[in-house]
């Protein structure tokens, strides 16, 4: 049972499906780095200001001392919220008192593709693990199933093979456990 209801992580609902995201014109993507643990407060304020945003949230399960399972929805990329808007939208986001700094996104089309893949992974319900940095590996694509077409890099780790799906702009991503037969080498 969740401690609180899950926040709306994308506003408006169709933001990542918009065709204009493939164009390199104003409005554009910006990454906002929030003050410590202010991601959800920023999301609430941006929704109130009608500023389009995406903050990927994943469920995190913990146990209380009495043994009850608790579910909290936490940001996949701690401290980051992505806004899609004009210079005026960026300014309004900075006035929320939740933002530490902002970053211009040099390749909005690539970020859009990366965020769409992350959203598809989250919606599939696959158990994701936040990954702090990119590591060298083999680029692959998932062959079949609900995640077919997702591209990423295989991480070398002890234990099960993990597929790493990245947001290259942040040098961060998420990983999920996959079997070798589920993926095909790219290139």
C-alpha cells in the first residue's frame, strides 16, 4: 500500500507523445536540478503554473519495523525534472524556489527518445534500478515482448545480466534484468 498517492509525473498527459518534440525549435527541453528532495514540490508548482514537465517516478518498496510493506514513488533521476517550454516557462520554473540550477539540453530530439524509452520501461512495470553513470558495453535492443524495441547497453556485473537504458544528457539511466536470449546485438 502506498504511503501517499502517486504524484502526476508527466504534465500534460500527452507531453511525450507530441510530434513537435522532434523539432529543434522553441519551445525546447531544459533540465532543472532541484534543491534537495524538492522534486515533487516542484512538480506540483509547475502543474499549477501550467508548465509542461516530466519527472520519471519509480516505486520503491520498504518494510517498516513491524513488517508492513510500504511503497513510495521516488524520482528515477534524483534531483532532476525536465521541462518543455519557452524561456518564459523556464523563468516561471525558477521562481518556484525549488530549483538550484538549470541546464540547456543540446539535443532535444535525443532526450525525447531517451525519455520515451524510460517512460515505456516504467509503464511496463519492470523492476528498475537507478544507475548513476554510463559504462562501456555492448549496445543491444530487446527483441520481443512488451519492451520490444527498447535499446540500451549491457552492463557487466556479478549476478544476472542487466540492460542499461540511458538518458545520455544526464549520464544516468535505469537498468533491468534480462536474459541473453531476449536481446540482439545492434550494428
